């Protein structure tokens, strides 16, 4: 972060630092996210959820018989 952001960027005040740091964290790949950016990881998760929803709707649903 120091090499990519702090050494190369003019920082004017604390609000400017917060805004630039937030933007940096959005664009930077994270090792905890399998080296994807947060936006790319979120898109990956959404696509997996949608795929899971599609495949689960294709599975037969077992309904218990009514008692009575």
C-alpha cells in the first residue's frame, strides 16, 4: 500500500485520505478473496448463487403426504 498509494499520491486532508484509501481497497486484489478485487469476488459469488438456485429448482422436491 505504501508503494502503490501513499508514496505516489498527494493527500490533502483526512477526508481525502479516507476517500482515496476506500477507492484503493475496492480496486486492489485481496489474497483473502482468492486474489480478486472485491467487485470481482462479489460478481463471482452472485453467479454461483444464481447457478445454485437454477440447479436446485431442477431437483425433484419431496413432499410429505398429508396426515389425516
